[in-house]
C-alpha cells in the first residue's frame, strides 16, 4: 500500500491507520472516487471484497454479459487520455471489454496501489469527538478517515429466492451475478435459466448455443428491445473521439444520461401512419433509442405507452414462430417502461430453436428444487445445471451487509428499515461525512454519467469544507424529506408504479419496504439540484463540528 499510514496516537485503536478518505468498493464508481481524492492531494485507500477491481464488471461474467448503454458513453468522461487511447470494439461492450477498460484506466492512473483486494468491510463507525470514520475489515483490521465513500454498487447483492429444496440439487448451479472466473461448463448439458430480466435475456441465446437443452423459467415476460449490436469501425471510433465533447454534453442533458437527442415529438404531433413509421425507425435503431428517440411521452402518456407496448407485442408475434410461445412471451400485465426493459441480442429468436423451451411459472410457481431439477406444480423438469438470473437487492441491499453506525451510534440498517432516506442520493442525515455513489435515491440512468455527477459533487464539497474549515457535514432532516417527496412525485408522473415486482421500487425482494429507490427527474435537473445544494450557504446541511450540531 502506498497510501499515507500515520499511526493515530489519539485514536482508540493503536493499529488504526489514518487516511483522509476511505472508499468501499473498487467498481466503476469507487475507482472514480479514488481518483478524485488522489487528484486533490488527499490520502485515500479503497477496500474491495473481490480479488480484483471491476465491481459489476468483475462479478457478472455470465455468457452474454454486456452493457446496455453504448460503450463509448459507458466510460469515464474525466480523462482525455482514456478517450484518446481506448478503442471500443463494439457498440455494446462485453463484460470482458469493460473489465479490460477498467484495468487500463487503473493502470494509466495508478489506482491499483491504493486498493486492498480480498478485503470485505464489515463495519464503519463515526466518532463524533474526532469527526472521523473508522472501518473494520472482516479480518479485524481498522482504518480511519475523515471521509467515507460507499461505492457499494447499485446492483451488487444478488438475490436468490428461497426455493424449497435448493440445497438438495445434485447438479451444478450458478448465480449470474457471481459467475465463476474459470467459467461454467454448459456444453451438452440440460440447463435451466430462472429469470427473464436483463440478465436472463442476455444469457439465454448464448447458453442455447452450447447447451443440449435450455428451459427458461419465466414468471413475468418483459418488453425486450433489440440491441442491434455491431462492430465499430476505425472510422466510427475516430468520429466518436472527435465528437466526445458533444456526446457528454448531450448525455448530461438527457433525462437518463444517454447521448441521445430528445425526440421532441409526442403522440398528438403525428398521424397514426407516421406514428408507426417512427416506432419502426426506433426499433431498427436498436437499444434504448426505441424508448427515447421516438416519442418523449412513452413512459408518461398512457395512450402513447399503449401504442408502443402493442407495437412490441406485434414484433414478438412476428419473430417467434410458435404462437403459444409468442403469447407467453408477450407482456400483458404491465406497461412498457414500468419494469426496466432488457436489451436482447436475438433473445426472441432463441425461442425458435429446437433446444429452447419456455416454462411458464406465472400462475403456478416453482414449488421446489429437487435433486434432479425443478418442480412446477406436479411436473418435474430434469436438468443438469441451474442458472439463477433472479436479480439483485438493488440500491440499499448492499448497505445492509455492513454495520454502518453514524452519529450517536445510529445504525443505518435501522434508519432505513422502512426505506432508504438520503439527500440527493449522496448523503444521509446522522451519517456525517459519508458520501454514497450510485446509492439509493440517486438518479436512474446511464451509470457513468450519474457517477461523474456524484463524484464531482463530492470533490467540490470536500474542497469547500477544507476551504471553510468545516470538518463535518450532514444533510438536514428537512432536505432529506424534501428529496424523498421529489422522488415520489417524479416516479408517480410515469408508468413506474404499475411495474409488478420492479427492482426500481424495491418490489422484487420479499419483505423489502416498497419505496422509490431512484430519482427519475432526469440527470440534467439532478446536476442542477446538486449545484444548488453547494451554493446557497450549504443551507441543506448542518456543518461545523458535529458535536456542535448533534442536537439539531
Ligand atoms: P431482474 O430484472 O430483477 O430480473 C430477475 C428475474 O428473476 C425476473 O424475471 C423475475 O421475475 C425472476 N424471478 C425472481 N424471483 C423469481 C421466482 N421466485 N420465480 C421465478 N422467477 C423469479 O434482475 P436482472 O439481473 O435480470 O437485471 C437487473 C439489472 O441488472 C438490469 O435491469 C440491468 O440494469 C442490470 P419477476 O419479474 O419478478 O416476475
């Protein structure tokens, strides 16, 4: 470790190492935060549970894992060198490309020396007398810092339903979000894929190419939009490099942080024929362009949504040859965009293969896992391998795994028992100097753009604190309450509340308090809200020494 290690005589723990900042997590967000503190001359160390960096792009090595954002915008905007030197091979980056990109960035900026791998943080405690955080690692070591950054990942805690008999299964089983680095041997096997969210949808077509048979256990069909991936040419890469300033400017203006122009078109602006043509063009353009370059009111106007939803159903019926299978694949109980739409790489086409079948578990659920397979009702489906593509405990899920104690020993787990509460998705009341990246209540959208906004804000906040001799900061209760009201208002303006068991609202985890986990008001308005929070005399925050403000 190259970071500053000065034994802190005044700390209660002799072995405590003192730093300016501690970052938990070395994924895309944690690495960016590490860079921010280093570039400001602060001593910082990152702690990562995995043996290597990458976060999402370390763990999700399942067949077909890719970004759903166009690769050149799923990248760091802060580094001109990275933009100049890195070549994106395809429109949508594979897991391997993303991992290689993050390794390249780490090499270029010297990040690895400041990361402790294989190190899970089990606790983090704030001390009001010193205004510092002490973290404890699972192997019992302690480190202290004025600032704590939790870059725990938006979707990093895999969820596996508590199926009866799960431990009896005699075959191999894998969780997509914890895919073994040595890979999984699926060749010639009978494979079950449980789950048809973005992950299952990416995995099925590739698993089908090697497996003897694939049974896709589907509870809720999704609106799968065609990705239309392609290999980038040198010419396209040069164009992207040349246009990067405009690309990032566009992404920052876009509600979800994508470098797409607004459609500037609503349902009533066109004839039914034109409407159809626009949707066809969006379908051909691929990716989320179908949602965002066609009509601006697809997720807010029920009629515009109904037309787009029916359009996708027609496409499914046209692609899938067996009418019964096509009907099962057609979503009918939720509108397009109320659950996060997956991008497919020949997903619907996979159901035209002889070796792929759909098992409908919408009415009759999976009743148990047996030694030989999966039982639905009275029917046992015998398989050699089970792949759980059953999602994540999003947003707040990873926070429950660390015993985080703020002012007065308050436990974050308890503070958030009935729903996460933050200001701007960046800080929580009673947890001074703790900054969250891609945490609950941060904006929903293209992650690198959201991360850049958050980290820039954190860097400016820390600079401001140092310049004004503020040594502790935390949001006021009123600011936290207002942020929650704002989140709820924006979510309710859309089709989101109609999404059955949506992870965006915490609805996919049995027992989790349903709540709006993200800000859907747009990345642009989010950045403005962040800017405003740093101006206006930091009116949203208590500042100073926390023991002075603890009673407020
Ligand atoms: P998702 O989108 O949460 O999908 C999980 C899938 O697992 C979904 O189809 C669920 O069906 C299914 N599921 C969960 N529990 C069960 C049970 N008990 N029985 C049958 N099926 C079940 O997670 P992903 O990993 O695919 O995607 C998460 C995000 O990662 C994605 O949106 C991208 O942003 C990246 P349900 O819909 O609940 O009926």
